[in-house]
């Protein structure tokens, strides 16, 4: 193992190998728990029972890339992430879920704060909606411009997870859609059980 200015440290090979195997096992467990946190089709409202993207899991950083609609650094200490999407038959509505697992509750809280700051700091793109709190903490919002206008979303903190649920095609601007509220509550409960 090399540290600093290419100085070789002796005797750490076995420790590093053992830690690699231990972390590989933790990653698999975290990956399974992230996928287990996703809401199943039978928990979806009647109009959103069609699976449009099957449940999938992946380990960061591939899962948590920063994009224009995601805060940077929100998944720096994530250990696993999972994704699923549901829709209706005419494709006018969709629900997209992402569950991201972190090493511990503290790391998840830090990631959630990045999300909350991101949503609240983009007043020209999102409007925060008042309503129930899901999980330990949450922020619900509606898109105000372009293609995301009238789409609602929620970011939920639950234990060592941060979950996002996007309800596309909601059409409500001034209050949290009852469908989003139900989905976010179910999602928070599932993440809490997994974490």
C-alpha cells in the first residue's frame, strides 16, 4: 500500500485484503436493503401499478451522479442505491423512486441537508410545499418551469436512507398531492425498516 509521496507501508496487505472482503459483504447487504426499501407494485395507487422501470440496484458513484436536478455531493458517502418506476397505461402519470443507503444515520442526515438546501435554494425552479413530514425529515416540492411544471417530488430522510420520489403528472401546484403523500409515507416506512 502506498501513502503520501509513494512511500510503501509494509504489513498492511493482509489488513487491506480483509477489509476489502468485509466491505464487499457490506455492499451486498446494503445493496439488498436499498432494493428492499423500494415500494412494491402492490403498494402503488391503482393508477400507478404498471412497472415502467424494473427495480434495480447499483453502487455509487454510477447511481448518484450530480445533474441539474440533483445536488452535488449528495451521495458522496453512499454505499448503495436502488431505483424503480411505475406508471399508468396512457403514460400521463409516473412515480419514480430512488433509495440511497449510507454508512450510518449521520451520513444520511448530511446528504438530506444537501437536498433540502438545493430545493430551497432553487426558488425559480421549485416551490416548497407545506404538508406532513415523512420519515425523520422531508421536503416536498413542485416544479415551476419547463417540462417539470406541475410535477411534484419529495425527498425523505429515514434512518440511514435518503429516498426521492417524483410524481410526474400530478397537476397540483399549491398543495402536496394526496397520491404523493401516500407514496412518500409508504416509502419512508420501508426505508426505516431496512435501515
